[in-house]
C-alpha cells in the first residue's frame, strides 16, 4: 500500500500534467503514506515471525524479478566466468603437456650401453632388438674395449651403421675405448658418459672371463 502512495507522489512530481480521472492532493497522499507506515511498524512489533516469513517470500520474489530484469547482465557475467575458467584450464593443460613431453624426451634420450667383444652382426642385431623391445629409450651406444688398435674389428662400424639404418626409431652410436674391461673401467665410463651401470649390458661371458658378474657393479646380461 505504501508503494501506491509513493507512486502517486512520483506522478505528481514528474508527470503533474498527465491527464487522469482522479487526483489526490499532497496532504491526502502524505497522510495515507504515514498511516500505512504506522500500520506496517505495528504489524512488525506485533508479529515478528510473520515479518520473517514475509521477508523470506519477498526476497525470493524479488530475486526472481531481479533475474528477469538483469538476465542479460547475468548471462554476460556467466559468459565471462566460463571464458576465464576455460582459459585457465587451457593454460594448465598446456603446462602439463610441456612437462609430460619433457619427461618423455628425457626418458627417450637416456643412453643404453652395450659392450661388444666382436663384430658378430647377429649378436649386434639382437642387442638392438632387445633395447627396442625392453628399454624405454631410443639411444644405444655400442662400446668396444681394446688394448691394441689392431684388435678393433674392421667391419664393426659399418655393421653398426647398417643396423642403425634398419631401425629408424633407434639411434646407434659407436665408441672404441682403449683399456682393459674391468670394473674400474666400467665405473669411469659410467661417470664420464652419465649412464648408470644398470643401463649397461654385456653378452654372456665365456669361461675365461676374469671377473664375477656382481663385481661389475650392476651391469646386466642380455644375450
């Protein structure tokens, strides 16, 4: 009821010349508004619980009306929020993708070492196949240890080159090391190449092999 009085006052102030059948003077409208407000205060004092129920329903109704009037602004806010969330998710996904790719590259770049005593193409091929099938890497380094350069098989490098071309997913490098195949040499190569000894392999040693397998510090047998 108080809104009727307020609306009448607004009409008088803003649209005084607007034609209408019934006109109420300022005193009448003011007295009506004061009377309604007094009645409202009396009801509040008399029944506070009823006021709480009224306020609840009024709030719900007001929220519905506000949504209807502000639906464009609310939809724009929803669009802005979803775009911001999607952008953050895309950034996070990009960061995760970079980290995963870096880890994959780090695993694939880990070098596996195979010590060969000769240039048997079948054994070298089996070593390459073993790495492809069992190791999470695409790099194989073949090492031949010699005491005299004449002991290096002349066709070893060429055979390794051929095997390297057979398996495009595997990079094969060749390294000839002068010295004696001992645990100390393996330790030095592990430190210099940055390859853990459990990523180094040898073929099955013969009866005259001067060292025990466990003395090699974790070097594995694969053939």
